[in-house]
């Protein structure tokens, strides 16, 4: 037998191996794993096909080392989806398969995962233990109190994380008959709800019915955009859809943009659905990821909630796909295998013949165009849940206002508003999408600036750590005591970051608690969840943060939201910048007025007359999106055309540029061939570049780009695909880092 195996590496097709029947070994299966020799080492690969003949020289085909799986771990439909992803994103199939496997499975571990031991205090223990434990047996008392506070079975890992020296007391408790020892599956513990809340308003129920009725009528693929204003209860709407789907015995895949959103979302899901939910994101341990993957693949859990990589998890019986905050940039993988989780999820739902729902208060222009053209169903939630009103949004013109410079970016008018809201027991959220103390540290005497040695960018000064950090490459160093150029010791902090904003706000309002939420304050596991919990409970009066605060968080006491510096989004070399700015403004504004008190949103700007900004504030996101789509159409930009961006970087400035120049020349030669063009129509093929990236030098490498564009998607991919094997064989391929980015979302 000849086995085609997908192994990691720059191989556009699976590699051929031989298998000689051995009664001591299990037979290889399509969709199962095998160990194969590759050069002087062994690799795990996935069997893509089995055949009896080969066109290659049999003597040169190596033998499979070992068969790992007796049954497929990927179904035929899973493989079809993964092969599509490799073809569409021009990514080697072996690399795509590696993305779909948890680390432990890539190392040859068994798919099935044994359960874990758990302990639960029983009725006898609750009645007797407290009276029979001596008052000086501190460890026993601690274990007893912990078990009392956890009414469900507690696993060994949970006990170890929360208690020290618990094993000896637990052994005695078990001998006394106070605890029950059980075997749990590998999934985390969940608490059964006594009275799950299933109430939906009319709009939410109508959206649920529209999706489910369509699915039941046709039992086929349908895509829907669920556009709901911030606070309209999109999550409850998803849960209504999920509840009905799992009642039919089917599974559901839910993708969310940020790790920080998952803990609170899991809690809501489990309380509403009254059953455990599997979670998958990059902050889990290898065993936790393996467990979630196995529980879903074996149909032991019905709902998987995860970030973008959860997209590739195999399901036993998938019935519904949901993607929340579909506009979010984090759904686009920006390195290695550069897939879009949003677009790939739609394709997966199409192959699985199940409905897919894309939700957002600020839909991407691509998704909005699909909904407006009838390609997707268009569902709307226009009212905030619970009777809350939408916040009033207005522009604050700070042109010529010297107080902005004097008060580190906060105008006197805004300071007065903050004072008023605090005095009325309102919570205030100040948004500044730039962390650190100051973007530039400059010598007051000679003008020296702290530039990154590896990037064409200045380093940001972080006052808390007395450090200079490059937010592009991660380089950091201690801030100098004296100027390296002239020796003077007086420095000027140019610009503003969240750390500096926190300092001045604390000096103005010393009697109010300030909470800063950005990447610097939420580095450690659990810090983000802890900070957002404090904010939700109103234990902080003034919240200061970056875009980490913009998505999915419910802060019921916030009555004032102020955006301090969004003008940079109005003027950028990236044609998507204005769209991103508008989405950010609406998402941040949505944190205000989510309970019974009305909210107010203020946008400080030096460009109050900018047409797109005025449209957004005066007429809302839909009006803004319509104008932006008209501009895109006039400029023949996505979604009215399709793009592929080739990037290359090298230590010397010539190699990367020459690499892309050769590709561009070869593409122009290929474009002369009109055979396929004549069949598909006269759609033009355009190549722009190569040109330098907006930041030419980053991490010590010079970066260049080549943009390919066409109004015909198939023709564009055929154009690049016809040359793909030549790219891998280019003489400079080992001197440059290069990538193919299909449907790029950033031009940086």
C-alpha cells in the first residue's frame, strides 16, 4: 500500500510513503496519524489517502515507521475542509493539519484521555465533620471549608491550585465516610443551575426562529448576519439558538475574539444551558486543550467555545456555527498560516451543511455587503435589552484648546464632565488606545529620541518600570539617566499613554478609585478577569484602558465614556483605517448606559468636520458603512475586488525586494496567457509593487510587499497558484522570510 501523508514543511502536496502489511500492527486509515521518517528524524503526519499504485520510483519511497490511530480522528468532511483551507490560503497541507492538532496529539499521544479523580463532601460529612475535627487541625478545617464552598466534585488540579497539604486530610475524610470519591471526565467542573434563565424578548426570539426555521426547512447551509446594537443581548440570542440545536442532539461551535472574554462567557453559557461547555484558547495547558478537543471529537460535550484556532476542531455531529464580534481583527491570523477564522467558518458551515451566524454591532464592510446583497440573511436587534437606552454621542472640538496640551490630552471641558458624573455616583471610562507613559522620550537639550535599535520606530517610555519598550519587536531596556547624545539629564515625555493618563487622573481625583486595564496590567493569568470583575461590580470609579475594554464587557454603572485620541484613524495609508476607527468608537461607546441610567459618550477631536466622523456620530454606524462602501466601490477596493498580499523580509535590504520583483515579473508573464482569462471573463489582474512596508525595518529586517488584486477571485488564485511551486524553488528563498496573505486585513 502507498500512503499519502501530510507532514509539516514546505510541501504543497502530501508525501508518499509505503506500508508493508504486518499482522502485529494496526492498519493505517485515512484521517488517522502515523509516524514517518523524514530525513534523519521522525514526524507525526496525517494520512490523506491510500492507494495501491504510485508513479514514483518504489525503491525511493520510504516505509511508514508506525501507525498511531486504528480509527480516523478526522472525518472525510473534516479533511475536505482542511484541504480547502490549504488550497485557498496557499498554505502547505501539512502545516494546516498541524494547526488542527493539539500539541499532545502532534507528539503521538493517544486521542482518548483518562478521567480524573474528584472529591465531594457528602451529607454525612456536612453533618459530622465540623464537630469531630479538632480546633487546632488547621489543614483539615481548611479542606472542610473549601469542600463546603464547592457543592460539585472538585478535581485534584483544582485542590492543588487552591490548597496546600490537602491530601492527608482528604484521605482521612474518605476513611471517615465524609467525602465521595468519583471519576470525572477531563473537562473542568461546572455547577448545575437551579433555575436557568431562558427568557428572550420579541426581537431576540424572532432572530432565533429565523435561523432555526431555515435550518429545519432545508437542512442545509445558510449564513446570517446578526447586527445588534451594543447591549441588545446578542449573547442571549445565540444561547436561544444553541439550546434548540443541542436539544436535537447536535453540537455547536462558538468563536469569540479574545481570551479575556471566555471566562465570563463560559459562565453565562453554562448557567443558561445547564450543561458543561468545552473551552479552547491559547492560554490553556496542553492537557486542557487536548481534553477539550477529545470531548468534542467524541461527542461527550455539545458546545465548544473558543478563539480562532478552535475553528479546526473535529466535531462528531456539528449542527450550528456562531462567530461573535465578526468584525474583530483578531479573527485573522497574522503570521504563519494566515487564515481568516470568519471566512473559513463560513466555508466549514457550507461543507457541513449547517447554518452559521455572524454577530456584531459594527459588522465588517465585507459581511455587511453580503447581507445587503442577499447572499446572507440579515437579522437585526435594534433595542437594548432590559429597556436600557442608547447613549448620547457627541464630538468635543479641541482645536486651539490649550488645556489639552497642559493636562496631558484631557480638555478642561472633559474634566468638568468627569467631575459631574462622579458626583452623581456614575462610573467613568476613559479610552486611549496607546499603553505606556509616553510614546517618545526626548532630550530637552539636544532633541535626542529613544529609537528602537531594530525597528524604524521610537520606543515607548513605561514610567512604572522605568523602561523603554518597543511595541513592535518587544525590545526593552532601562531608561537612561542621562542623554546618550549630549549627557544632559533633563528629558521630555512627548505624547500620551494610558500610564500617564492614569497619573494625572489620580492627581485630579484622589478620593476616587482608578483602575487601568491594558496589556501591562493584565499580563498574568487571571488578571484580566479580576480587573473586569471589579469594574462590573462598580468597585472602581474611573476606568482607563485600551481596546481591551471595547469588546463584550458589561459595565452597568458606566455613565460617561470619553475617547481621547481617535484622529489617527481618520488619516492612514491603510484603506481600512476609517472602518476600524468607526467600529472602535461604536464598541467603546456601547459600554455607556447599559443599565437604568442614561449614558453619555464624548469624542475629543481636532477634526470635528471630517465627513465620515460626522456621519458616524449624527446618523450611526449603518449610515457610515453605506458611505464607506460607496467609497470602496468607486476605488475598486474590497469587497468589490479581491486581494492577495505577498510579504518578504531580509536582513539585507536587497534580497527581499529582489525576491518579490522576480515574482512580479513572472506573474506578468503568466498574465499574458489568456486561456483561463478568456473562459472566466475579462477581469483584470493587477500587481502593485514591490514597495517597502509602511515600517521598512522591523526586528532588524527590511520588509517589502507585493499586492495582487482582481475583481475575479478564482482568476486571482489561479494566477498565483500557477506560480506557487516556482516561489518555493526561488534561489533567494533561503535568504528571505516570505508569506502569502490571502484577503489581507492589514497593510503594515
